[in-house]
């Protein structure tokens, strides 16, 4: 595969750029959008609107030192049980704010459980929450129900409950199978543990299986990254997500337990990412956007070919939802009018929902310029190509993007983009750098103190 020169990588490796799972990005959410705004927006959602539901479970049995998620460690079930009860109340409150007719229309076609470790939720509680979603929002018979799973905590009883609840896609955090890397990130998880979880999932009829891999971890090398990838391929997942570890110890204090001397530099990170990508492509997986890979017959690869691939807070998706309902502490929702985020603190979120209130504490209302730039960035992130004039025309705008084109011209000199009039393309050699040209269209970048992941 063609690659970028060491000089270009060194030039860009220290730039901090959002992952653009949304635009504008979450650091720009503010209190002007609150629970009252959210209630108004919910009341305007059509009964026939295509809905997605995201449930956040902010608990884990053990802290992985690379983790950047909103989660807490607990070895007792009592906090989780109380959290589940609050989730039930939130489901009822949010559903009651929607116009009548949703449950009958059964508009929910995607349910995603994230965390944390959602399989910390006990089997009976999981089934009860899924039944609540079906009763209050309506669940389409062909809905995708996806759960993020920690293989170390996945039991036969959970698998059976997932089968009864209709789970048909699961994501497993593999990260690395190398023992030295696993010890350095406090996630010891032999390949046999993951293989057992895969067998349990296949046994209940799960037809979609995703693996997450990381590069740039402590003690990670091209050789052990490739070996992990080969071991993972042997387990037969349909999709891979390959993320770069973001070392932000000032933001996540537990990351201070990782010695920075154990981390590869920008060139090393890029070589690991390239080697993983080459291994997956050689095994028949199709590159999807920045960091995903899918089998050619997987719905994600099909959506890529059809030009219908989307990007949301969980990454790349085939979900064309009109509205995403976020449930749980820190969860983010997306409605036609804009974004909303629940209280991040678990106690504050519980206090709100247990009183019958909506727990939204911040968000952002989209203006026409936001919508235009969001589509430009999304198409670049998904397709590695965007026709600026066509997108502007579709939004009824005459934006010429003169400043952005000037910035892109500099990137073109470095081989990160190809320009042809209003058409911007990211060449294959720069796929892993697609966030850099996308950032040229971000009018909010630099307006907050947020620390983003490195460009390389």
C-alpha cells in the first residue's frame, strides 16, 4: 500500500483533531440547550420517525488503563441494580415526552448498548430493560440490537438472556492479544477467553460480530499488532474497528499508570495502523472510512458502496435514524434540531430521572451552517470524497469555501488530499489522516480547551 513520507508524518503527528463522530463536536455543547429544550424537541418528533436508542452503562469490573470512557469500577451489583431502576424511569419519561403513536408504529430499528461494560447488567435486568424499550418506544421486528461486551465477564446466563432479548450484533474489545501489552494496559484477556465468548454468541444466533483493535498501546510493535490481527481474523468477525490509543493523562488520571516511554512515536503508530490495515485487507476485509473494516457482504460494506454510510457517536454506522435517543448518564442524543447530553455524573443523572425529569444538562442547536459543514465532514469521513458545490447546493447555500480550499491546497502539497475544482478526495495513502482535511471545515476548532486525539 502507498504511504506517506516520514517528513509528512512528523509534520502532522502532534496535531490534535476530533474524531468527528458528530459535528459540531461535544466540547462545544453548552447549557443553552437544557431539559426544557429537549422536551420541546421530543414533542416534535414524528410518530413515524425512524428512531435509534443508545443506552450507556457506566460500570466496569476493572479499569483498563487506556480507557477514555465515562465509567466507574464496582465489584458489587447494588449500584448497577439502582442504575437499572433509574434507566427504567428514564425510558418512561422520555417516551412520555414523544407524541403518541410511537410504540404502535414500532419505529426503533437500532438499539446500541455501550459503556463501560454493558454486560455488567444482570440477565433479568437486561431483558426487562429491552422489554421496556419495546413497550415504550416500539421495536421493529428487523431491529439491530447491538451490545458492547467484555469477554472476561460474559457468561452462559447472559448469552441466553441476550438470545431471548433479540441481540443480533455484538462488539468485543480485543485491543491486543500480546501478553506484555495486556499487562501494561491492565487488561489480561487470553485469546481463548475471546474465543469462548464468540462461541457463546454464535450459539444464540448472533449474526453480526465486531472486534475492536487498538494501535499505539504500550509495548506495541508492528509485529505483535499483526499477530493480534491474525489471531482475531481466525475467530471470524464480520467487522473490525481499529482505533489509535489517545494518551490524555491530564484528562483521564488512570492513564498516568502508562509510562509514556513505552509508547511509539507518530511514525511507529502509523506503521502499526498500516500493518493492521494491510493484514485485514489481505484477509478480504473492505476498508471503511478512517478506521473500520468489513467483509464485502456485511451491511457496512454494502452501505459504503451505496453511498449511504453514516457516522454517529458510536462511529461508523448503517443507521439512517431521524432521531437518536440517548439513555443513561453522559449519553448523547441527536434530534433534527440538534444534540443533547445527559448529566455525566451518575448521581446527578439519577437525581434528575428519579424525580421524573429529563436529565439533559447541555447540548447544541444546529444552524444552517452547522448542517452544511456537518454533511461535508461526514461525507469526507465516510467516503473520503466530497463535492463541495453539490453539498452546498443541496443545502440551498452558495458557500464557496474559499478559506477552506486555501487550507486544503496546503494539504494537497503534502499529499493528504487531491483537489479537482470543488471535489475533494483523500487518497488511499492518507486514509488514516482523513480527520486532517475534515478539520479544515470545522469552524469551532480551537474555540474550546478540549484535548483531542493525535492526527497520527
